[in-house]
C-alpha cells in the first residue's frame, strides 16, 4: 500500500513506462482488432483507459485536465501521445494537490469506503487490466507483443528459449 505520494508516483511511473511500450506498439490497422464480433475493439479499449485517467482522478478530488473525447477513437499515435500527456498530468496533480496525509483519507469509491491510497491502487489495477486485454489483441492482430512484466514469445526466442517456461 502507498504510504507516501512519492511511493505512488514511483509505482505510477514504472507502470506508465510499461503502458507506453504497449501503446507505442499499436498500428492504426490493429486498432480495429476485436475479441469477438460484437466486442470492443483494441482501439476502443486503449482509448477508454487513457481518457479515463483524468476522469477517475477528478472523481476523487484531484484537478486534472480532461481529454477532449468525441467518442471516436483517434490514431494509434495519438492514443500513445495522449497517454504520455495524461500520465504526466496525473503525476503533477498528485505532487501539487495531495500530501502523504491525503492518502489516508477515506472516501466513497464506487459504493465502498476506501482510502485514497487504495483508490490510487485501483487506478493502476484498472490500467493493468486493460493493458492485458490490449496485449492479447495485439497478438491477435499479428503484431509483436512488447515485454511487460517479462518477455513475450519473441523475447524468449531472442533469449534462446523456444518454449517459455511454465
């Protein structure tokens, strides 16, 4: 659990770097990849979690610039660039607006009373959840999946391992 704003920001920046790698691997064509015919596209999922970051933080008392969102998924490049901006804005807002004591404050989060530290952890988990969906769709779209918490298939091959360990 985060006990200081700096603890959270350190984790946030590590996770943001992983997310940037995933988003930077997208192509405009891959944005149309779907899990199933009626499902959301890769582009819709990625754009959702990028645009949701300022909405989420604003919901819990931080002032963060919202992303103009017409409902249309922009280009792959714009998704990645917007994530970079939103991620930096989140870091700056936390540094400027919350103190370590703010993390212990309790508020209603989706019907549960939770500390701000837990709420911030929920944001990271939300992004990690959707990042996982995006990596599966990247593979289905025929693109190379970047390493996140360890090598993807291609990374294992570069390490000389044809069959990744169980």
